[in-house]
């Protein structure tokens, strides 16, 4: 079954203007016979507030797709519209502004600055985007680390560090959150906690979340699951009854 209607985290129904719209998007590396085709004509509409899991084996194109949506790599051809911006129309400076202000990124590795506290790591990004003075503290509280705000990364667990990374991504209040294997280096219980934070941030703010993973178990908590293989969408479906993160197991 292919999903033709979007569904946000709060229930059925799409939006007139999708948070993400891809039309015949292709991504090619190199030229001629040796060219690698990472994306092969992908067309998708993703509704605002939707929690989407992108599944696929290594080399399926899921990370490339996320990078194209996040403006980190240009599409070779096709149209990419994200959060009201047509990315192909943006020059380098405008793309940098788009990434800084409109998209939050969460990766498998936390990339925190070890000499800064959890709060200071988040404040660093808040200052770059001229967020309100209390934005960093509110972001730390939102991921459940209010009591750990003054701790350094080395004194925090892997799950706590990932939650700091999430706070850093959302402190600028982006409409789109892109997550590349955010639980890949975490154990089951810690991974559930991180997934719970992402789920709540999506629900509370109506934020669109695209989560790339090879772990098919995580699909059970999504609003929508898109499977890729060899750069193509091979399945796209809504999840009738998403489970809560604490019920996810692998």
C-alpha cells in the first residue's frame, strides 16, 4: 500500500503545503559509465508534523535523501522544497542560512564540545541563531536534562549526551528535524528514551521528523514508513496505530 496522504503526529489529515515536497529527485555521483546513482527519481510529499522513518539497507540512498532534504547535498535534478524553500533556487549563503535556521540535525555521534557543559553546548547554537536568552535552558528542560545542565559530556551517559545533541538541534525551533541513526550507538533502554524525546518534540511542537535507520523495529512508532532500495522508494505506508517508544524492542 502506498501512502498518498500525509498524517501528522496528532492524527489523520494532511496540509495544503507539505513540509517536504520532492519531485523526480535524482542524485548522481560522477559521470559516464562509472556514475553512481544514489537517488533515482524520488517523488514524495511529507506533511507538517509527521514522524517519518526512512528504512533501507546500507547503500539504499536513505542518508543521501536526508542530506538532500537538509540542503547538505544538491540534487542532480528534480525539485526539492523544504519548509517553504525551493532549495535549487538558493545560493551558497542562502543555503547556509536555511540549514542554520530551518533544519535541526541529530546524528549517531553526538559531536559535543567536551570542554563545555551540556547547557553551554546548547547555548553555543542558540547564540548563532540569535535565539531568546532562555532558549537553551528551555531546550535542555524539554529533553529532560534540567538537573544535568551543568555537567560536562564526559560525565554523562551516551543517552544523556544524545539528548543534549537533540536539545542543540531544536534550540533554534526548526520546523524540520533530521535524524541519522540517532539510536545507532545506544542500548535498547537508552535508545527508547531518545526515541521518546524525539516523539514528544514532534507532538508538542508539530515538528516534522525524518529519522533514518536500518533498524526496522523503530518503524512501529512512526506515523509513516518509507522503504528505499537502490535509490528508489519501494514501499511507502502509513502506520495505522503507532506504538509508544517504550514499547519498541529490538
